[in-house]
C-alpha cells in the first residue's frame, strides 16, 4: 500500500508547491509549474524517495497524481 502522505510530499516538493496544496486530483500541465522539465524532476524525486526505477513508458504515462500512485503500486512500493 502506498503512503499517500509521502507521495503528496514528493509532489509538493518536486513541483515547488505549498505544503497544503491539494495534489490528489493534479494532472500533468494542470498547473503551470508541472511542465516537462518539472515532470522529469518529479520522476527523479519519486525514484529517489521510493527507491524505484521508472522506465520511459511509465514516465510518459504518468499524467496525474493517481497515475503516479498506480505506477508505484505496480512497483510494489
């Protein structure tokens, strides 16, 4: 089971968002800060925090907070 609070913290940190910013319904390019460069920073932060390697197809498919959660569950984090 994924620790949603931990995942939220990674999203907020990687995207330079306030600590109380709601990220559960966040989608790629849904806010100005989540552009392609920030997306790669987010991927790197997720890999570091959850000790996983995210392959290219998953990087492309990770289009929302929910998709990131599914991706991490797939990696059995």
